[in-house]
C-alpha cells in the first residue's frame, strides 16, 4: 500500500493531530528522558526537533556493550559522557553539529501503517525522500539514511503496546576527531563494506542549503499526514514529575573503568 496521500485525501479521512516541539541545544540525556516519558505516559502524537546538543556525547542502544563499541581508554581520558538509551539501534557520537528529529506515535496514527520496525522505517524513508528531493541521491539503506552510499542519518526505534517511537540523529556536520571514540562495529550494515568512519559518513551541509530549510521542509511534509500543532516545552516541564523510572541511563565513570579493566584482562 502506498501510504502517502494528498492533503485533500488526508482531510477527507480526518488528519490526526501531532504536537510539534522545537528545541535548541537541549542536552541529549534530557531529550531522551523526555521522549521516554512521552512514549510511555502521553496519549498524543509528537514530533520533537532538537537542533544540536550541548557537548559531544556517545549514545549506545539499550543492549550496547561499551567494551565492544567504544574506545574506552580515550573516552575515559577525555571524559566523554556515555549514555545507554531506551531504544535499540547502534552507537553514535552526537554534538553541536547533530540535528535530532523524533516521532512518537500511537499505533493507529497513520492509516495503513503496520506498527512494526520495517514498515515504520519505510514510512520515514518515504517522508525524508520528499523532504530531501533535489538535494542529493537519497536512499534508505538498511536502517540508515544515506546520500548515495554515505550515511548521514542513524535511526533507532522502540515499539510498545499501543505506541512507537522512531528517532534519528542527523549529521548536519561532525568533527572527524570525535569519530575516533567509536570502534568499527562488528555488526555493521552490508553497504558499509568495512569502510572507516571517514569514508562511510557524510555531512548534510554539503548537500542541503541550510539547516533551517531541512527542518522546515520536514515539518511541511509532516503536514501531509498530521495536523501539526506547535507545542511549548514549558507546557510539558511544568506538569507534575513522572515517577516512571527511566530506562535511559548515563553510565558512571566507575562503570566505564570496570569495563575497561575487564577488557584489558581479556587481552592478556
């Protein structure tokens, strides 16, 4: 089923609402806490846009093992924060060149969309192919967004009983030195072909005229599926605090040191 519909068709079936929350330089840990809370306690659909985070931070998937995914010695030396998020997916390092866009939806939010990983990924690929039309040879390659064969967007998901989240870190720009904190993953997409980070990744700014254009076109494309309503972060943060424990976790220095010690022992 081709999921994209015209605005007139969408109006005929009745557009569902999506709250739009735009943020800037919110620490990625706070963003993940907020997203987990909205996924588990809200009944609304949400799009969250965060233009950059405040400092370089490594973010791993829920089942990630630091010893397998990051260069622990340099991470400890340079005091790089390491977060284990509540969703699956791979390991990324994010910074002030990263744009984050997340969709948190009820399972019935998009007519015809089956609430499973591959259909959700395909729908987002369809959305961003419209957003990025004319700005490069966009592809959804396995679970990544790429221009031709160079990755610029990493995705992660979580699907619970009645809701799902799909969030993306877009490499508008990046410091190649930061990529040295990440190991070459043992499980990598086939299209990577064992390429190092410098040959595998690309910067969106080399393809898209401006960051603001990318964000505005994304919001405009969402209007084909939702009635998009701007929302104020203060309206969320002033609500009573949620007592639900977070699955997202900032790893302590002790945890990283223990992982490094165990790694060193295994190499002896």
